[in-house]
C-alpha cells in the first residue's frame, strides 16, 4: 500500500484518518456484521474488509519505495504437549492467528505483546521470551498496511492442557494445535510465515520441555 492519494498534511497532523480504498475519500465508518469487522464508505457506498487508516497512536512508517508499514507484536502460547493457542480472527485478514496486535507509539514491543495477550486471551502475568524480529511484506491488515514488522515472543501456557480461553472481541473459536496441525488449517498468511521462521523455537525438546 502506497499513500500517494493522502494529503501531505494528513500524514503528520496528529489526527486519525480513515480512507476508502476505492474512492480514496475520508468517509469510512466501521461496523460489525456476522461477527466480522467491516467498513462502508459513505461517499461511494463501497463495503469492504479494510480501509486505509492513519492512526497517530500506532507505529507506522513508509519505506524508501513508499510502502506503508505497521509494527506488530505476537505471542506463541505453547502448552506442555507442544500445542499452540490459535483462534479465528474477526477482522481482516480472516483465518487462524496467534495473539497479536499493533505496537502503539508509547510502548515497546514487549509491552505490546503482553497487552495483546491479556486483551485477546485473558492470559496475564506470564513471562514472555523474545524469539525474533521478522519483516513480512505482503502481510495486509484491516488498517490498510500490506507490510508488517513482527516482534515474535513465546510463553508457556499457565496450565498443562486445554486452557479455557476468554477471547476478546477480535477472536472466536480458540484451538490448541501442534505446529504441524496448524499448517493444515486456514492460517492468516503472516502466522504461516512465522511458524516456518520460528520452527526450531516451537519444537519440543527431547525431554518434552
């Protein structure tokens, strides 16, 4: 996503802007239908899964080619059987994901990961282990970015198996799956990429730890 159609003042005026991706007018309203987060343009009438959102509260930038990037923190929650916690997203991109979300301007990635884990699953107070930082071009979100810099963490599930998860509004249908099982499901593209990038970190040790 390039920001060629955005007025220069809107890029740095400290206000949030929501633009329709069809007509480029700042006339977008968000709504929920069928459990999914969608948007409608009040100017051209287009309904869509995403819009261009410029939010001063979220870390974003454009690279040398003009590509619009966001920064994201995500957590692989793993139980003692080597299964990972995943759930269905209610916003674009749809599919199974891990607890994750955009890094805000006034927080570090570690704090963002802990916040998203708590907000999306109710899991709080667990030690997060940083795994890696992974740029993922082609990773689109409902806010219009098609590229994200992911900060990836790992934590142990608070109980041994089948943790009851209190999902927030951004997720439904929590599942515990091994990495191989997860690859057989409709994952969001970024999580599929991260499963491969973090393969060695997510495998159980010979002792099962």
